[in-house]
């Protein structure tokens, strides 16, 4: 099957400073791909290169089977939504939506039909005669999204479109974008630094660091089987717990040892294993409060902080001089100073070698 977007050996550099080096990635038709990573990792640079707003140093960019590496943005068959709304303040919503189509010279009847379809899809029907100053932030962002949708292209690019909105509006628009993708079925590439957006929206996530994709996989794969320490620590709130130690095999099953803690690794699915330094990682929701009753290896400690969050709580406890977190559902009666012995389910844990790669 032909890719909707294909990046081949892409390089982007400013003089001697390389931002992206030899990147290749194929994005399938109808796929929702999220580019996720910290500020400065190259995700927006990559998106701008796909859009034609950023010159590339080497490599190729293909969209819908056409090499567009040096095409103008208007000739690439893409629609783009920016972080800022970038609406024309003196134009009504209707004119903002139709502006690009009028410039392109489309027939008036076609423009009216596209604007009507898009307005209905984004619930802007009753706002068409208002100006941007008369709209809320969420409504303005809907208009910005609509201005891309009226182009009726195969590929849409989103550059952190929700980052200027408050938490409630972000949640509402995130759901709308998800529905939009399900209804339209277009290919969407979405840049964000917000892991919640990435995990809830994406078919696949590309986690980037210093211009390199660290892992490209489904949200579930990235959450449960991170490829390396960076991915494991970047995804998850609270972040994954890490314990430094070493693996020793002896005459039986491999065992992870650290500060008196001994965890039998026979239930862990290794990709590779040998004796030596290692890091054990486990998410707060992969710990069981009463480890002994569950017959799991326990990590005894004292509660330091309890964070109630309504239907759940995050409990922080001290073990061997470091703070670890445990997610609990329902009401929590534990108090700071209480003794706990959570159990770690090794089948759900992650092990990383001395180089940071998953074992």
C-alpha cells in the first residue's frame, strides 16, 4: 500500500549544526501520527519541512505518491493548522474560511458548499457572520482548523494547535479532533509536547529527541514497552519509577538486585540479557499495594505524600533514599509516615541495560 507521506533519508541542517539527520518514516493513508518530544527535539522542524515551510538539506519528501521535496506549500496537497489562530481580524468567520478558496479561484457555488460542510462539521454554523474578536479561544481554533479542512486535501498537519487554550478547552477540542479524524478518515500528522494528547489521539507516536526518533509505535506499545530509558521517563504522569541495580543469573533464573531488593526475573520477557548493571522500571499503576498478599516481590517503604485526585490517588513512598510513586484507585486512607510494601509485577515492568536500551 502506498504511503500517504513518506520521508526518505531526510536531513535538515543550519550550517554545521544538524537538526535532523538521515530520518526515514512512512505514514499510512488515514493514519493519525503524533510527533512527540521535548522543546527543541525537531518535531516542528520536521512538520514544517513536510509543509514546505522549511528547506531541507538532503533527502526526499513524498506526499500521495508525488515527490514534493522542493514544491511550494500550496502545491503539496496539505492543509495546516498552526499554534496561533492566525485569523484575519476584519473578516467574518465565513470569509476567513473561504479566503484561500477565493484566492485559488474556485467557483462561488463550490466555495459556499465547502464552507457550509466545514461549518456544520465544526459546529460553526451559527457563528459564520461573527468576527474573530467576538469568538472564544476554542471557537477561534475551530475556525483555524476549518480553514484547513475547506481545502479538502488528503493530508492535514497540526502544529501544537491546542497549546494556547486552557485545560478545559484543550480536553474538549482534543475529543473533537479525534471525532474529526474518525469522520473524515484523512491522514493527520500532529505535533505536540503534551503526552496526554499523544496517547489519546494517535494511531502511532513518534517520540523524538535531538532530531532522532527514539521509538515509533502504538500508544500502548510505547506506554507498556518503552524502547529505552528516555521514552520510559518521558511518557507517563507520574513518570515511571526507576531503580538502579544489576542482573545476576547464578545457577538459576536471572535476578535483579538492588539495596537488598531481589526480584526474580523469570516472568520477564527478555529481548537480550546478561549479567551486569541494569535499571528496573515500573509504572505507578503497575505496583500492587499489598505485594505480599499478591505473592509479588515487595518494595517496603514509608509514605511521604498522598495526592488525592478524585477517583484515584498517587501515593509517594521512600525506599532506600529515593522517592517512588504508586497509583491507587478509590479513596486512600494511608497517611504520611505509614509503612507500605507494594509489590512489583515483573511481567509489566521494564528492564534497561547500561546503554539505556530495553532488555
